[in-house]
């Protein structure tokens, strides 16, 4: 499975990059999932007063909600984000690509797309990456105004050719 980290500043175009890349990768016949790192303290998927919230409040270690259009698994993490090794076991078999929005991780096997609004933001983000990171391109809003930043191609996902190039780089 290929892990693609889409990182960046707030309102830099990360979600748009994930949406466009998802569509492009699926058009290639790949099975693609997404991961969204949520930083909001106290976030829960359980709506107050709903049955799943009541199960959670009663102390369930995990909760599965089965609906006609989706299945959701929620498990307790003790107040910490789980690592990739922790979640790989719950990903569906046959997943080709996981697009991870907001997940900053290192490792040569992880392809990182750096989203920003300006070249200066791109430089700061690249400098903050772990030393063994593998940034493959700049995108987001900076992709619409620049051709390259810090030696990375700056690709505009609203342009079909740039989107295809970004997908190729992400797949490695």
C-alpha cells in the first residue's frame, strides 16, 4: 500500500488536493482510502443523545455503527492519535493508496505533498519535515501561482495535466 501524506497550513488547499487526487487515482482503477488527522480536543463522531453516544458513555472500548450506506468503527485511543501501524490492521484488504490529510510523518516510503498559500509557507513546511521525509511536490494554492518551490514542482490540481503529474509522483 502506498501512503501519501498531504500536509499544509490551514486553508491552503489540502482537502481540495485530497479530493482531486482521490478522483484521479480511482479513475486509474486503484482502491483509495483517506485518513484525516483531527486536532480538535474533545472531538467525537458520536452525536449527543444518539444510541452510539450512549454506548460510548457507558464505556464501550469500541463502537461499530452499521448503516445502509456505510460502516463506521470508532475505538478509544486514550487521548492520543494512533500510529499508522495501529490502523493498518483495520484498513480494508486490497487498499492500494491511503491519502492522509494532515499527517506529518517521515520515511522514504511515504510520499508527501506540501500544500501552502505562498512559497514562503512552503519553505517553512519543508524545513519542518522530519529528516527522512520524502516530499514529492508542492500543491494547494501555491500550485496555481508558482512552477516550483524549493526544488519541488508546484502543481495545480485544478489543471488536469498537473493533477496527473501529481498522482504519478505520489505513486512513485
